[in-house]
C-alpha cells in the first residue's frame, strides 16, 4: 500500500497492469467512484484516476450516468468485460 509521499509518474504507470486486475475485481462487485476505488486499493485518488482512465480508454470500464445529486461518476465494467 502506498499512501505517503508523491511517486513519479513512471512509478505510477509501472503499476498499471497490476492495478488493472485489482480494479476490475473491485468493479465486478459493484460500480464504484474514483474515491471509493482509491480507498479500497489504499492508493491516492490522483494515482487511481490514471489507472481508471487507461481502462476507460481501452474500453474495459465505462462511466455510469450521473444523478443530479451525485458528486462523482461511478465506473463499471463495460459490456464486453
């Protein structure tokens, strides 16, 4: 678990493949926001957003429609996963 200090972008991106599997596993349980994923993973939100955006870019995850009173988008696995 890394919650202290700032890691370099290279360090964060190096963890992408490992974190992909962990994020997919969490989203199989239920849709989650970036802060919820960050808490479950034990990593800061600014790192988790990079991993989730990579998964979004490759079509692994999709954002759900946001309700008016919701502060954050929830992410779920795309239909093809």
